[in-house]
């Protein structure tokens, strides 16, 4: 596997830690990790993407790893950072996805880079705090309710809480993940937190917290303030086409967040709360976006699960269609490139 770790200059004299995997001439697939999430190259989405020939691009958001902190950053700032990274790589158009805390950052790229971002997906991504008609904390696990309450109280309260949590996660072992995450993980999540996937999650937490809590803290603070952009997408000129996927059993980011997001985006379809976090082949097919909505872009559809619910899978290509398959043989998603 071709991998390159880079230090990319960003605005205000900052530096971004970037990892690219796959061929330099491949279509860039920018993946936004969850919160907290470190820069780990081998994962359940990135590794099969590289195997296909996509150029997977990952970066540590400001405050994580070797990326310079950016106090007061907004979710919207991700678009400028992704632009800086792609410019440095000499890349043009790209597709993007983010899971959990990475979801809002993928949506920022879709809204703010419509001429460059061909398609985006939010996987179990959180909705904006204060979203009208959404009980934002409803059905969240107590641990997340406490965390976001601290974020609303300000940096000092949040830092105190996260420092204590980081002491455990910073060195957590794969075997201890389900117990360490407590009420945040459902039975569906526990069923897949094992083997290589548990190794990946533990490594991501280690990398995220090795240099402290700044990235985690600033993610949380960005989530509870104005995101700095209006949600848009759907291939109608108001942003890149967006797909929203959400698991019905997610305790970190409840299903209602995905349903609310889908309702704000032109052409987006709300996920089915009656489905499990690992949909079968028929459910995945019913949720594909109509091709007419994105006649000139890549279509991106991705798993309906929180990162803790992702199983291993494979990616294959037939003509211009890239199929993402789960370990159980179920269709998980598709990139469809126009002729």
C-alpha cells in the first residue's frame, strides 16, 4: 500500500498532519474521522477504498496529533483545511465522507465547496445544536449528555470532564473497549467491536489523545456553537449531493439526528428507524439516492451504522460502478461515476 504522511501548510500559519494512501492519480476520497479520532491509516473504510485505487486522504483536525490547534474553530473551517490539503496534493475534484463527529465536517465540504466536492456522506453524524424541531439530547447515552452539557457550559467545564475521560481512553486496549465506552455502545455495536476493528478503534483513540485533549475539546465546542454555514446539498446548485445514513440503535448520535439532517437537504431521504444498524441488501438498495438528482457527479452512499457498528468489507469495481460490500455479503454502498 502506498502511504505518505505530510505536514501541509494551512491558514494563519498552522500546519495540518495529513496521511494519504493509494495512487497519487486516484480520485481523492477525503475521510473525516469521528470525535475523538486520530490519524490511523488502516480502517474499515479507508483500507478497502485504497484497495480499489481511490486516493484516500485523511487529516488530523486542528488540535489532534501534529495538527496545530485552532482555538475557536468552527465546523465550517474544515472546508478551508480540505482545500489547502487538496491544493498541496495537486488534486481537483473529490468525494468525502465523515462519521460521527466527522459527519458535520463532510457536510461543510458539501455546502462550501460545491464546485469541487462531487458528493458527500454523513455517517451517524450529529445535527446542529439548537436545531428547530429536534430534541438534540434525546435518546443520547448519559455519557454524551454529560459531555455536551459541559461543552455548553464552556471550555473550562468541558476540559475538566475530558481530561478525566482521556486518562482511560488514551491507553485503552482493544479488549477493554466495550466496557470502557459504557452506555455509549448498543448491543449491535458490541457485536462488532472485536478483532481488527477493535484494534483500529483503540489505535484511533490513542492517536487522538497522544498530544492532549485539544482536538476533542475544540470539536465539541464547535458542535454546540453555530457551524458557520447553511446546510445544503442535493445537486441542485446549492451544494454537492449529500447522502445521510444513520443507525436506529445508535446511542452516541441518535437516529433523530440523521432524520433531521435528511429533512434539511434537498432530495435527501430519511433513514428507516425500524432497521437495524446493519441493513440488508434490500434496505440499502431502497435508500439509494435517485440518479437524476446528481447527473454530473459521483454518487456516494455509505453504511447505515455508527463507526462502532462498522463490519469489515470489500470494495469492487464493475465498469464505472464501485460497490462497497459488508463482510456478510450485504451491499453497503456505491460510488457511481457518470460516463
